[in-house]
C-alpha cells in the first residue's frame, strides 16, 4: 500500500466518523439523551485521531508543509476546529455544543472531498514557510472565533428557554450558561493574539515578496477589519466587563457579518488570495 492510498483511506475513515458523530449529536438533541452526546464525543475523538494521521500522511506526501495540497487546507481547518472543541469539551463538559460544532466540521470535510489530493494550494511564488505560518495561525485564530460564535448561539438559545421556563427535560442535557460564557471568553482571549501572529507573518512575507506591508487587496482589508473588531470585543470584555447575552449576541453578529464579507470578497472581487 502506498502513502497516497493510505491518505485516501484515512480521509474516508475521517469523513465517515465525522458524519456519524454529527448525526449522533443532533439525535441526542432531538431525543434529549445525554448518553448519546457522550458517545458522539468519543466518536469525534476517533475522527480527530484519523484526521491527525491523514494530515501527517499529506505532509509526507507533499514533502513538507510549504507545498500542502488544497484538500489539506480544509482538513487542517477541520482539525483545528475539532481539536479545539474537544479541549473545551473535556474541560467544561459542554457536550451538546457538539451539535453546533460537528455540522461545521462535516461541511469542511465535504469541502475537502471536492478538492484534488495532489493539487498544491499555494501558487509557486507564494510557497514559503512564512506563508505557511500565516495560514496556520490565521486558521487557528479563526477556528477559535467559530467556537466563540457557536457557544454564543447556544447561550442565546438556552438563555431564551430559561427566561420562558421551557427547558423541562432539556435542563439535564444542556451545559451551564457560565461554561458557555467562559468558552466565549477564552476563545476571544486566545483567538485574537493567535490571529495577530498570523497577520504579522503575512505582512512580513508581503514586505519581502511585494515590497509593501499593505497590498491593496480586498481580503487583506477584510482580515484587518475582523482583527480590529474582535480586538474591540476582547477589550470590552476585559476592560469594561461585557459578558453574558451581550457578548454572545455580538460574537454571533460579528461572525455572520465577516462570513458574508468573506463570501462577497471570494466571489465578487479579484484578490491575491484567490487560492483560498
């Protein structure tokens, strides 16, 4: 068996387990059974293990991180989101949050399935360890913002059920509002500096390749705007004390805004980042 065959087998196994855990989480929400959510967490853990091996195989097949394929890009996004979620899940026992996270991971895996295995993500003129560093830290930072938004969505829904006294049997299944707010806080606290490192790495590469730290590129402007606004949210949380429903709503609103902006930039404008 060649490494390319092994990579494909690992990908299929990861996709299968991601699909299984997604259905498990959603079914646990539907039938109100916490045990099914617990089992789905372990299924996601197995999927994360296969995903890690899949990325290692892709790393070896591409002879290093600089020339990773476009499929590996989506795999790394799924790996970052699932790994970070599992860390928070095992620390806070917010199992049902997986019902919001796992569909997003599955969508990334489906997107990866539509990419060619051997096709390089980066054009030859952009292949550099700085570009790889830029992508890795940007993806991890944005993965943390995804988790903050998902925790915010769950906070809003659960808070509404509590106010209207409609929890019933769901009360033993849902996590505490404190845990959800804590996840939102930690994701902003770590996501902002990690995204900052990614932006700095990209700016340094731009200065070396294009002799300017600020190319007039729509996606760079979008990324900088996201950085500024998430920095503002973090400041308000740490300095002013914003938390709870206010931060949950703002995190969701900002994420939706920038997701729509990303899609608009991707499909409506010419950008140096058209490989993503």
